[in-house]
C-alpha cells in the first residue's frame, strides 16, 4: 500500500493515508489494552523515536542488541498505522506501543486499563521547525510551502496530526489524576539523559544498575541513534522518505528554532501560544541550558 498522496480525515484531523486508513484509525480506538502495556504518546517530532529507544534499552537492561537489529516501528508499533494490527498480535507482553492520537480519542480506552503511558512533549517552536523539515523529506506529507506558511498552519492546527496545542493540553490535563501517566519532555532528555532514563525506568518499575543506565545513555545519544539504521529511518525506501532532502535525525538540539524564526514569527507565535495555552500548567524550555548551569 503506497497511497502517498492520500489524506485521511478522521474526527476532523488529517492523517497521512500512506500510514493510516479509516479502518486502522477506528481500530486503534477500540484496541484492548493489556495492563502490562507501555504506551508512548506524542505529537510528531517531539522525541517519539528517542523514547522508543529509551524504553527498548531499559527493557533490555542497557543491552543494545535488540535496538540494533529490529526497526523502531516494529519494536514499538503505532496503534493507528494500518500495518500495526498483525504486528501487535505478535508482540509478547509487556508490549511497547506508540501513538500520535490525541487524548480525546484514546482517553476512554485507557481509563479502564493499568497500561503505563509515557507522554513526550517538546517546546512547540522546535517541534514546528523539526516538523517543517520533516515535510521536505517525507513524501507522505504535503508540500509544507514556506516556513511562514507552515507556521500559520501549525498555529491554526490544520497541519497533519492536528493541533499541537490540543494534543499537549489534552494529555497533560490528565497529569496527577492517574499514577499510570508519566510526562517526559524532549528538553529534559536533552539536558539530563541519565536522569530521564532513571525517571522512566523507575516509572516502569524496571530498576537498573548504574552500568546499565550508562549503557542506555550511550546507545540513546543523538550520534549513536543517527548511526543506527534501526532508529534513523534510512531503511525506509527513498520514494517514501527522500533521504537526499534531509535526515530524520536532523539536528537533535533544543533551541534550533532560533536559527529559523524571524522576530515577527516569534512574536506572532508567542501571542498565539499565550492565548491557546492559557490555563495550561506546562512550562517550556526554549534553549539549551548554559553548560555551567547544568552542573
Ligand atoms: P530535529 O528535527 O529537531 O533534529 P520524532 O521521533 O517524534 O519524530 O522526533 C524527531 C526529532 O527528535 C528530530 O528532531 C530528531 O533529530 C530528534 N531526536 C531523535 N533522537 C534523538 C536523540 N537521541 N537526541 C536528540 N534528538 C533526537
């Protein structure tokens, strides 16, 4: 199934038809979760692949064999992708699953389960810049146009996968209401990967020895994942992802938006952010901390 030009509209949100069908999206909403499931949830470009790698390595006590021999989309399949159905049947518990679906679609199914949910978010300026570049190589996404045009659509919530604001507000509004939900930000993984891995391993009740944490850190670094064919998406054929137009593992930095936003972009973005995130308690980190402050 190629369907590179097809867009599926599902509950008012656009999804790439290359990966989704109406049936696969509908099926995802009724997938029976198991209490042992681990579900990674994110808006695209927020650090999904990074968290898939972290969870895989924690599950293997830092031993990299699995993460170096099985692609991330098979280790932690997306519930809503059309190929996931058969794949999910073959996973042994505890299953690691992934989704980009918003909370209002999945919250109901999760409420009756003890599945552990890890919500990964990233500051919206870096998310938007990463998504913009991803549109250039992903032939299953529409032409993004200019950065200005793309940012307008991102802020309106009309891009594929819907509104970033609604996604973050929806999932984070559940924080504190359920012990089964952990929020991890891209920025905390970036500034303290060791600490983030320990936080996730504690949440998953998979304690690690210090040498195992260090091995996870080594194999989850940007350079290591950029080299790893199982996490860098170079296994995806060129007609689906045009690798001559950019790399999936692109910059891997906090604050890269500053290299692309004009003052006008930034001012408008801040205005919309303030208006749409009013009342949301999530705080954003916009730039890499000064190395001195990290000590
Ligand atoms: P950039 O485009 O800013 O480089 P997702 O997996 O949700 O699609 O997110 C992809 C983004 O996460 C890309 O961001 C990618 O480079 C970044 N990323 C993936 N693994 C990373 C790692 N180990 N360290 C830092 N960034 C990583």
